[in-house]
């Protein structure tokens, strides 16, 4: 049978693939399918024909899985590609994705799938970037520039949704135009919220001060889409969290962060994620690479470990990091530089924490990290494919994979965070 775009084919779904599609085969050819679950038989329509692979979307579930549920929202909105899968099965699928990707890309066989910590499915996001069009605010549907309602995903806090709805009404009432997007950051409790506006050229930022009336915000900032420089519109566009480590009277870490600063997005798993990373570091000197506003490195310092260096090259996160580190005094050192430049001159570390962007470690960063020769490397990853690649590099350089745990920071989506510990061999 000749297969082309628009062909309808019947498939038996085998296993999950990174990115949210499921893997099946048709006449021996690999097919990556949206909207299915391993063990199902589905009727699918071919969307795209690639080199050696077909891409398809399920259009009819012939034999459903017992783990199938009615999706509450459009799966193309907010990346909710697992919305049709019961949550227990979602977590197992993500564990299988970690194991499969490490084996396929990193050539690292795991005896069993790792544990993945669960999250409540609704209201978990503390950070979101919304697009604007015609006075509406929303996510883009997958593969398009069509807005979809963020409320349908269940990812945002109810108070955030109220703010978005109020902002849309204010935009309409005041006839505001030229808004390209809105970035929202909240603290864990949801009591503090800050916003950053992305504006088209020629728009006056002060016109948008009325959005402060949409609901409680600590402040609003704005920048133009073709420039990185931000200006304050009103208030102080940052939020603050106070994390308690250990028991009720344990160490306290205070973290201020600008609305544009990178920070972990899941309010429910932030505490267990930090505790897990801290538990993997037993002695200094410690280097925290891609330190952001100091989430991991300052938490390690709060637990009494001495001589910690935090490295951050982003100017926004770096400014917050410098402020947050002041409470630790001389026990911590902030280096505002690229990771590659820092490692070029670094001489010693007992342990290194790395939390790189989705692209993972650059070739130079990996080589220089290995040359630093720390006894322990704690790798926090938001992209399983680049993590698998870097795992292979660390193993080849003389490290052993001592442990790996998943964190489901984005329920309903295909994303899974991994935290791995590497020990120097010998």
C-alpha cells in the first residue's frame, strides 16, 4: 500500500516516544502517532512523510486502552498531549521515555525504569508565557499561531486565570493595541504575581499601566519584541519565595526573582526537587553552574556546606542571584559569566550542580567540566534527549551514573524533568 499525506492506516501502538507521540509500525515503517496509548489499536491519518518515518494523528480508537480517559481540553493547547491518558499511566509513560531515550541515544541500558515523582494535575504552573492577538491572551495551538484558551489546560492557578480575563476586558475597554505577549511569574503560594509585557515597536508602555487594575500584581515591566532592554511600567515586577529546608525549624532560603528570570515552573514539586538535589551534595567546594537566581546552590549553602560558587551568565537572573546570595555572606561567591568562560579558569570542586537549558551542555562546557574533575556531578535536566547525549559523554570521560529520578513538573504534557547523580570512577 502506497502511503502519502492524508492516507488512513490502522496501527497497533507499541511504546511512547520522546515528545509525546507514540511509536507504531506500518508495513515495517516507523510511525509516530499523536493521541494514542501503548497497547491500543487506532485508525490514524498521515500528517507528514519523513525519511524512514511517518507522522500521524489518531482519528478513531479501534481498541482503547483501559488507561484512556476523556481529555478535558484540546491536546494541541499548552502541550497537553497526554491529556487523554489517566495520570498513573502518564507517570509510567514518562519513566519509560527516560529509560528508552537513555538506551537509544546515550547507549545506557537501565535495568528498570526510574521513579518519577507525581504532581497534582491542576494549577501547578508558576510561570507562563501568553501570546496576544486581537485583545485575547492565550497559548498557541501546537504547530500554529492560533490562540487557545489557557483555562482549558488546567495548568494555571484560578487567580491567574481571573487576572487574564480581567486583563482582556481592560484591553478591550481602553482600546489597547500593540501587545505581542505577556509573561507571568508567581510565587509558590500564588499570593504574588508579576507581569512582563512584550510590545510591538512604536507602542507607549505607559498606556498599559491600566493592566495593574486586572488584579493584584507586584509590578509590571515591558520591552519591545526587537529589543532586550526592559523598563518598569509600575511597581516592582518580581516575586519572592521562602523555602524551608528540613524540619519546621530548618534552614530558610529567601529567593527574589524578576518576572523574566528563569525558575522551576511547578509549585507543588519545587520543595521535593530542591530537597533531592541538596541530598546529593555532601561536601564543598561546590560549583553551581547555570545557577539562575540561586535555587539549588543557595539551598546547599543554607544546609551548612561551605565554599559555594554560583555561576550565571543571564543578566536578569544574575542580578537576582547577586541579591539573593547576600544573606550567605562570604560562604558563597557569585560569578556572572558564561559557564564556558568560568570553567576555563576553574581549578577545583568536590561537587558540581548543572541545570542547563534544553540544549544541554555545550561541547566546551562538557569538556571543561570533565577537566575540572569533581568527585560528584548532579545534573538537573529539562530535556531527556540532550541529557542522554551528555550522559554518554560523562560515562566516556570516567564517570558512573549513580542514580536517576524523574519529576513530573508538567502533568498532561510530554515533558519530564530528570535529576541524575554521577560519581567519578575509581
